[in-house]
C-alpha cells in the first residue's frame, strides 16, 4: 500500500473533497474551449492526473506516478492518428466558422464537465471504500480490483448511467457564469508552456495554476448548490450500485 501523507483535517471532510472535485471538474470541462490544436487534450490529461492526486491525498494516500497514469488513462477512441489529424484539419475551419464551432465546443464542455464529475465522484468513492490498492495485474475480488479493472468499471458506469440530472445543473451553471469561465479558459491557455517550436508542450507547475483555481472557485460554489438542490441522492446511489456491478463482472 502506498504510504500515507499528512493533510489538513478540512481536506478529509466530504465538503473538502467535494470542493476539490468540483473545481477540477470545471477546469477539465473547460479544456475543449482552448483554441489551440492539441492543447486542450494536453490540459485535460494534466488536470485529470492532478484531480486523482488531490483526491488520493484527501484520503491520506500518496500514489506513485505509475498508478496515477494508469487511473487517468482514457479508453482508446481510435488512437492519436485519427484524432490528431482531425484537429489539424478542423482548426482552419474553426477560425472561419468561429461562432458555429464555439457552440459545438461549448456543448462539449458541458458534456465533459458532467462526465468528469461522475468519473471523479466514483473515484472518490473507490478511495473511500479502500479499492485503490494494486498498481496493475488481474483483480482477485470485488474488494481488491486491479487499477485497470477499477478504471474500466468507472468508465463503463459513466458511459451507461443517466447523467441528465447533473448535466442540467452543469449547463445552467456554465451558462450563468459564461464570462467568468471564458476568462478561466484564457488562464488555462496561458498556463501552457511553449516548446522551441512555439507549440504548447505541457501545463505549468501546480503553484502557477492557483489563479485558474481561484477564478473558478465561485462557479464551483454555484454548481455545488445546484447539484445539492436538484440532484436526488437516488442518482448517486444508482451510480454506486452500477459501479459495484461492473466490478463484480470483472472478477
């Protein structure tokens, strides 16, 4: 088991973890709006790993980079060749039909925010239940799954579970906070360092991202209020049950 790490008492609370989840859910959800080829995926991957690390620390866990990478890995959707080529071909069209593509990317932002919230909620639940233990290998039981099986169960649950209750809360929040969030997008883009070719290469260090976290904090509060008032507990109970079912099918 990875060693425990010292953390402030407030981080251990449900409210503290929920706050972390909401902030990084919003930051991740905004990445499709970064108007630079490949930079959106780069930022999304980095923010996802950061969320995993912070949730782990909130549960007193210090995960290795290998385990974090394994948890953060997304299900393949045809490999980089097709996706990278599509980004290169679409970029000039985005410049021409800016308003049309902005509407489509905004919808993607809503979808990704909703998905990331459910994904992060289940990951936090897995930490709470002590399920994040093995870095790799084949699961031996429902209560001792491999990291790969755990990630697969989370992904399949998010893909099949109804997300409309949360999606409505996300859509309303993003719409109400549009101006503030577009400012955050600029901050995220600015936090990407540049390589020798001038292309974005990697996100800035965590301490340099605090301004983006601070800017999105108020929106996170609004989203938290909407989820608390509009999404019934039955939704999350169903999510947890579906997740457990997928873990059982993997063993």
